[in-house]
């Protein structure tokens, strides 16, 4: 229990000020304040694993940051956090004087948070059930000093389980960017992701078809190893924006292993395609340059209550 709470709450209610409802109320205030300073939130998701979701998330964040926008990248793939390795980030986050976690810088305009950077041994498994994952994701918002951002890109694990559900429940205005590969098996699972968004009331920003053809490193020609066009047809079926096709390129794999996003690695068909995806996301979620982000929607709590001003008055002296 913090001293601020014991100082501000009446003696007859100090014992309940640290109760779960009171703690949750303080956390909700912190989450609201943090999200109020972020213009656009993008959940990169897919119903299928192995479709290159993290690669798309990393390069989308890098591409937006390269345009001069302030970007955060939050890795909520808690059982397989790869974002830090793909950006060559090995440091442990530090804390500010206020006790908030400082996300790791990845260039001038990009800040990153991932559970892997908080682990003593990066090879240890995360053996968590739903409640722990729910709390970890909420703390990635409430306890991290994101500051003001133009975009927050969130990399989710495959499927429609705890992690994307927690994001949908916590970040009400998040929009989904759905990644698929062209073959029918992947498309069948991605349909579930699109329907998930409908069930939880999350708008789908658009669909990206990854690994759409193979670019030969010798002749530069494209061969359709996994077919192509399936993602675009799925977007048409659901009347969703199609954000583009990204071809399979060996340089994409090498850049991920080297910790250097392929979008920064020179010209290639994959770079051209990913740049078009970034431009379309920016066009769909524009940021007015030179206009400060309004915090009016989520004002800071002015109550002297230790619970932040939104707790149950039966539990604390609000």
C-alpha cells in the first residue's frame, strides 16, 4: 500500500483502500490517462501462426517512425516475444523518477516494450494462464511511460485468445490489421480473426497478404510458392480494405535474424510492398502535423483520493 493512499484515506477505510476494487480503480485511471495521449492504436493479429505477423508489426512501426511520427511498439505475444530480437534490443528497461517503466528506444521516433527484455534468462518459458496475461498487458499500458504517441502498434500472438481479447477490452478504440498468407488453410483461420473483431466491436483497419509469391535472389523474378491473391479475395468477401501484398524474400528472413528491419535495407520488391502498406495505414489513420494531441477526453484525476478518483466510495474516502 502506498503512503499516498494511507495519507489521503480516512483511518476507518485505509484497510480497504488496498482492496482489489480500489487497486483496479487506480490502474484504470492510469490506463485511461496513458491511452488518452495516444492518437491511433493498431492491433496486428492473425488467426494463423507463422504468417509473418511480427515482421509486419515491426516494419509497420519502423516505417511510420521513419515518416517522423512518434510510434510505440508493444509486444503482447507473451509466450513468444520476438520483437526485441528483430530490433536487436537487449537492454533491460529502466524506470523514471516517478517509478514508471521507460520503453526501449529503437531509433529517434520508436519506443518498444517487450516481456523478453524484463526476463533474467531470455530462453525461459512463460508459463502463465489467462489472469496473469491479462494483468501483464494492462500493466504494459498503465505502468509504462509511453508519453505522447501518434501510433501504438501492438503485436499479438496468433488466434483469438486472452491477449487479443484483453487488448479489445482495454483499448476500446484499437483497430485491427489482419495478416494472412494466400493459401486456403491460412485463410480459413484468418476468417475467425475477422469474425472475432465483429464479436468484440473492433474495427478492422485492413488486411495484408504476406508471403505472396517468392522473389528469386538471383534473377529477381517472382514464383508463387504459396499462391497469391487469397488475401485480396478474402478482403473483398468481407468488404474490408486490402492494404497490399508482400512477397516472400530471403532478405526479409535475414534482416529479422540480424535485428535490422528489412524496410531499412535498401530497395527490393518486399520493401516497395511494405512501404505501400505503411502509406495506406497512414492514409487511413492520418495524423495532422503541427496539431498537438488533445487530452480533453481523458483528463487527469483531480481527486485527492488515493484511489485516483474513480474508486468505490464505499471502500475509500473519495
